[in-house]
């Protein structure tokens, strides 16, 4: 149970930080929220990235089956990372609205 809480907190903070830095540097508030599903695919799959391009007929059904096979614990951890990216976009927008111009 402690590992679940730590994992959820770690994914939230990790993806909040990554998204905050990308939003600050690229000036796109929601970029990481759109990239997050791709990152999830890379976390969940067990084959190289080039397989998506060389053998899409085999790789997409395989990754879909792996996504459907995730447990509730895995989904909670991955969802906390997505929430971190959303919170990062909200924080960036609030800071810019308050007059802070980052980079």
C-alpha cells in the first residue's frame, strides 16, 4: 500500500515537473497533455519504437491488448501522471495570467 502511494506521488511530481519545464520553454500550455498518451504507449509496450512503423499491424493490437490488461493499480499510477501534466498546464496559465513571463 505504501508503494502505491509513493508511486502515485512520484508519477504526479515527475510528470508535473517535466510538463512544467516543457510548457515554460516551448510556451505551449497543453503540449505535454497531448504527448502523454504516446509516453504511456512507450511505458506499456515491450517492443522497440520502430515496430510501430515497420510492423503496425502487429504492434498496435499487441499494445492495445497490454493496455486492456492493466490492473487498477497501474491505471491509478498512470492517471496520476496525466493529472500532473494537467495541473502543470493550469499552473503555467495562472502564472502567465498573473504577469510572470517565463523565458
